[in-house]
């Protein structure tokens, strides 16, 4: 069972000794994650997720774009709510409207500015605006995405949800080498059977109902057992400053 939809985990029954199949992770999101955005490069070599922060801005991973991309809003909305909105739901976003966090080096986090505002009634997700503390070890966080059922496969047609737990990052659990990574920015999650696959990068990590991270595991041929994320607490001031500056 995976975030990318491999959903079978075998558990031993300690009393009877029988083997039981249980679905413990990825499952249809139902009414959750209606803020989810799908991001595709126009050249067709990248597929990712993102989160709608407000009517004008999307948050995702930098490696998901850095080129002309098409974003699609409303992946989780009922069809009757998105009918007649095709010009808004799908938009091509040029590099000039993509903003990567940089200090000495670029970080794998990006804001995208839409060409046209999403309808005000579209669901969005909020991040901690005042005090912001990252989830602690073993605390449960919630992830979602449209990753394929197998590594290298086509993304799913709907968003799937799963829970996982904050864990220690291993030596190789970090963003791609072109991006900055250290303990102050990077966090990891692990739960047996829950993995991030191709198409899940850039998707939101929820904790206490708020956006606390984005998935930056850049998977192509293999799914990621340990899911690498960036901690939103480190970037929230940059998010606010960038949206204010670039909205004028």
C-alpha cells in the first residue's frame, strides 16, 4: 500500500495466527485535498502536485517546474462546481511567474503565480501564520498525491490520501543535489507500506489541518520509502513576502 496506490499490507493475527489483508494508507481522499493542483511540464517530462494557497498562488517543489508548465486546479472538486471554468482550471505558467527560494543556493520550494485568479469559493490550504513548529518525531502527518501505482507509471486520475509518521532522515534522504538541504529545512517521514512515487512531488504535507511541508522526493524509477519534505516553518516569511511583492 502506497501513497501511489499499492494498498495491501499483510499483518499477522497474534491470536489466531491467520494472515489478514488491511488497507492502512493510501485511499480515495473523498472530500479532502480539494486544494490539490496537478502540475505538468509542457514538454511532458515532469508531473507533480501542488497546493493552492489562495486565489492567485500555488506552492510546489522547484524541481517540478523551472520551465513552462500547465497547472490544473480543481482535481478534487465535484464536476458541477468546475463546469464552464476550463479557462481558469487549466493555465500555462511561464518561468517568469515561478519564484524559487534562494539564499546562497536555491531550495526545492517554489511559488507559482496564476494568470487568472481561481474563483473565491475554491478550497485553499493555510499554513501557520503566527507560531510555527515542525511536527515532532513519530507524530502523524497526512500526505496525498496522484502518483502512479508503480514506479515510472502514469499518474492517477484522482488524488489519493495517506498518513505517515515523522522520522529521522538518513544520510541520503535529502532534496536533489542542486538544492540546499540541512536539518533546519528538511524533514522526513516513514511508515511501512506508504511511499511517494512519480507524480507525488510538490504535494502538501498536512499536520493539525495546516500545511506544514511539501514533498520533495524526486522519484522516477523507484518509489521513496522514506518521504523527504521541506519544512514550511522555515519558509513562511518568504512565502508572505513573495506573494506581497509579486502581487503588486
